[in-house]
C-alpha cells in the first residue's frame, strides 16, 4: 500500500528539500518505486534531481507539461519525469506559484480546496510504494494540500531555536487540520539535521525538542553538517562506492531509511 509522506517545517533553509530528495533517492535504490512531487515554486528539489539526471545519468528530462499545466488539465502523467530506475518526479516550475489562485478560482470552500491534491494523485499514486511531497515553509494551500494528502509527516529540525519554533507551529497546524477534516495522518518523527559536532547550542536545542515532542518522536538517526550534501546541488547526487564521502552519506541515509521503515511498521501494526 502506498505511503504518502510530507517533509516540512515552517522555517525555511532547514534542509527540508535535501532530505526529501535523499529519502526518495535512497528508497529507490532499495527497489522501492518512489515518486517525489515538488510542490514548492522555488523548485529546489526539481533542480537537484534534474542536475542528477543530466550530470550523473546523462539523461535529458522528457515531459510534456509543467506540473501546474497538468493540474489545470487534470492529467498528472503528462508532467511525470523518470529520473532513474524506481524514481519519478513531478517537477515544479515558476508557474506553480499560481496554484493557490487556481484553487480559489475553481473551488468554493476550504474542504474542496485543501483536498485538491488528494484527488489529483488518487488515480496513479498506487503505482508507487512511496510518494514524497516537498512543500514551501509557509502556512498556505500548498502546505494544507500536502498534509491532507499524506499518511505521515516527517518534521525536519535544524538544531537552532527558530527551527524548533517552526517545528512546534508546524505540528500545531497539523493537529488543527487533523481535527478539522478527521485526517488519518501520523507524525512519523522529528528528524534533527545540520548538526555541528560538539556544538553546545545544538545539544541544547535537541534537549528542548525532546522535552517538547517526547523522546520517542525524535529520530535516533541524525543528519550532521556534511559538505558533500551541499556539493550535490552543483554536481547532482553522486554515489561512488570508492569515494569515502559518498559512502558516508549514503550509509547514513541507509540508516535513516531503516529507521523510517521501522517507524512506519509500528504505525501499521496499531
């Protein structure tokens, strides 16, 4: 059964997009069929995956419509891009900034506006094992549509005070939507990212997060600051088994996927 997962935080620049892409990429290596939907008009996830296609796989992106055009025509497959084996992308483009206006113009109430994405992906999402949604870090219809369509949420927590506040507000909004629409959506966990080794401030923020969300809700796998991750934006996602930096990154994300699947399994058994 398909699992739809949103990664988010109401603070920008916390590594939300990088981790959404890396989770998708890592699962695809494990023979899981994955779709990443880039719902952020900044298109950072799209840029990273298209750079990977071009530089690493030597493939030219091939699609007939932008995601927003596909939304207006209700034909999502026209926008699909196959990035690599087991990994597809619904790419963002600058015209996606018109999505909210499209919803307001075509749907008369909050319920139908906020359930648009759920309906849009309903006919083809079951072709995938996992669907990841990357969204802007704001309270808007992009966020609401993603959360309503999701089975799980991973909150990305950069270990700084503003990111902690953004995570708390994000979960508050998730709970409000859950109550408003009777959603069956679970918090998969809080993922600490961009940590600096030995930083006292990072440890303090992690302690505050543990007190706020509970120890069980904090991922045991942490994503520390790594220059290779930043390099991927320029080079694409490299995966050279003879390169110690590539090996280290992909080993960490392998651990993260293992823990993610364990957490999903716990919810599935309830």
